[in-house]
């Protein structure tokens, strides 16, 4: 058995012991370099996940599209809870998340966003519940994790304009991601290449942090490794280890 397969099997066993993915499916990225580092081979449904950009607008926009791409690869309605409605629906649609699937909940404050999320998570059959907050408490994250685990609906806490650095508050989130913009490929002509992101898996229960340079979502919500990295995965690992 290949080493990656052995590690994936071990992480899955640890996840089952901890109760992660024990009763629910996962949402795979369909990129082995990412899925092999996640218990169960993908993002756990029935669990809480945290996603952040940075105070830079381009990074927050990248994190929004990254999240939209995840939800685009699921089926069913999506509840997006936020303080005020400032999402650009055409951009989400370009990442595969059709406006007809999206239900906005304008809550007005972080406290009300968290309450709205918890209420939405009581209803099985949803594709996902998103909550945009500046900050939240450990207790609030535990309540959301419990609600998601009970219903089987994936929950995503999106920390808008989040500063980089270690989190001050603890969190019950199964994974924590940070998405920032990265330079696109130089095409050698006056044109725009496919967007690229630096994707940091800062925390994962039952696994280790990692980072990748990835190409942004296509029209079906799928991300990709740049072709040069697909051909040279070992070289990528060497560069990351050196950093």
C-alpha cells in the first residue's frame, strides 16, 4: 500500500474515533494533494469549517469564491447569513453557485448571524449554511458544530477581513482555511490568466496544516493545481519544506 493511502486510512480511523465523518459523507475537492490531507478524503459534512481571507479586498473576494465553489459542488439550497447583503451574485454564479439556490439572511449583527446559522442548521437536506462574522466565541462554535453534526448539514463560518496570525479564540471547527490572492500565470501577452490563490489549511482535526498554490474556481466550482505543479509535485513539496 502506498504511503499516502496508509496515511489516509489512518486519518480516517482517527476521525471515526473522534466522531468526525462517522455518520456523514464528505465533499471532495477531487485533488489528491488536498483530499489526502483531510480525514475521510474531503470536507466533512455535518461539521463546522472556518474560512478567512484578510483585510485586503482581493483576499476576501478570493475566499468568497473559494467557498462558493465548495457549495457549487453540492445539491440543494444554501443559506448565506450575513450582517448586510453585499454579495455579488454574478461572481458566485461564475463559480457555479446559481442564484436560484442561494437564500440570503440579513441578520444585522454577528450575534444574529450566529443565531440564524444555528436555526438553519436544524433543517436536514440543505446543501450548506454560511455565516459571515468578524468574531465569535468558542461556545458559539461548539453550538454550531453540534447543530451541524445533528442535521448532517455542513456549516461554514466566514471571517470577513480577518487579520493574519494565530487565532485568539479557540474554535470547535473541524478545519480552518485561509485564502489569499496569488499572482496569475504570466501568459506573455496582454491578457489575464486564470486566478490563483494561496490556500492555507491552518488547522485540521486528525491531520496536519499544509498550503498550496491553486488555480481559482471554474464554472463548476472546481479548483486545480497549476499544470507546472501537477507535473512536478515532488519539487513543490521541496519548496514548501524549504520555506
